[in-house]
C-alpha cells in the first residue's frame, strides 16, 4: 500500500497542535483546541491498524509484538528520564511512588500521586494507555474471520462505551477504558474499510469536509467554552475523512517538510513537554513576554522531538526490525510508516 501523504500531514498537524497546546498552557493564552490533536491521532490509529491488518495478514501475537516494539521502547525511555529528573530534583512538583511508576510503564491507568489526575508519570502517556487497550481488543478481533472482524470490533467498543455511560465507574481502569473517546478508533477503522473498498465520496465532499472541520476547530478556538470531547471527535473524524477523500482523488501532493514532521510526530509528542518545561523556567528568569515564551517553547519542543526521532526513534525501529537505520527519504513507502 503506497504512503498516504495526507495521513502524514495530519500526524504532523496533530503533533504540532499538542505542542502549541502545552506551550501556551502557562502563558495565559491557552490554545485549548490544540488538545484535539489527540483525537486526530486516535482516528488515524484506527484507520492505519485496519488497513494494515487487511493488507498485511498477521496473527494476534505478531500484532501485539509489533505494536509493543513500535510504541513501548521510546515511551519507556522518556518515562525513565522523567524518573531520573524527579529523583535529581529537576521536577519538584512530581511525586514518585513505585506503584505509579510501574503502572505508567505497563500502560495501566493510575491516579497520579502528584495531583490526583488519571495521568501516568509522563502526562501525555494517558493517550498511550487508550492506544494499547485498543491494540489489545484489535488483536483479539484478528482471531475471527475477516467478514466478522469489524462487527466484533464495533460491538466491543460500543458495549464498553455504553457501560461507561450507564455505570459511570470511578475506578481508574474502568473509567479510562469506557470513555466515549474510544469510539474515535472505531471511526478510523470504518474509514479504513471505506478506503479499501473504494467507497469514499468524491473530491468535492473531501474539500467540503476539510473546510467544515477546519471551521469547527476555529470556532472552538475562538469560543473555548464550547469545547467538548464529542465535538473534538466529530471534527477529527470529519477532517481525516476529508483528507482521505482528497487523497483518493489525487489532490494531495508531497511536501517534504510536512512529510518529515509526520514521520517525527511520535517523538515530538513524547518529548516536547520536557523542552517546554525547560523553556518556561528560562523564560521566567529572563522575563520573556507571553508570546515569546510560547513561541520558544513550541520551537524547542518540536526540535527536541525531531532530534529524538533522528538519534533514538529511527535506530530503535531499525533495531526492533533487525535492519540498519535508513534515512527518512529511503524508508519504504508504506502504510506502516504512518503508524
């Protein structure tokens, strides 16, 4: 399956949106709508997992192995950097406990001893808890005949969300895995089915969908009081649908920088908060303006992520796949590159 540049660009946009969200978090001008980058990632994840499973048949065990090797090593490394920094006193607000650290490393939702939130030690890792749970369900679905997989996946996720809405669980694990946000993975998988069966609408719909989603996000940026998880998911699904439709119609061209940032998006997502924290500390000492602080934090977070991609993520991927590192331009053009 050829590389989908539209998906790459959306990954870049999603990662940068999250960086800006955190970069403006303590400046008094929060870019709250940037948090929707997570919703875009979830829709993309459902799409990529479905298309990969359908075009590259695999077993559940191999699927679990591949996804764990892709996601876990870099996340564990960043988490241990957080542990080391907390022990060295670099993060005075972080309170370490063994159970929280272990839960963070094992992708188990756990209340943070620092603030009581359902966050792992690396705050943005809460999304990986959901991601890994989706992989768990998806791997089990692979045991079924192809004709029954989507029905089973939809049934499992819908039952979980319905149970959450009815029972409103307070347990961290049950609360996390019954959130409506889980349906964004299902929407992505549905888009994967439409893509593979060539049933996506035409280019006109694609352009209209992208414009509508962009207008929706702009509206939420102007009126952050209207932000709701449902709207984030709705606009994220609309945006990914529109981009895929334009891609199908041949309207998406290659832009090397956005393509590269899409490749780097996972590293950017994991590492940016560390750089943002350092910039905030320096900005306070140097009396930077709010705009300068946010701009510097955004740039530093992105650059640290790109650096991690080059010196850590690419070698780790090469190591787990048993091959030598390759440049971004020389990597195979495949759907897996968008995962």
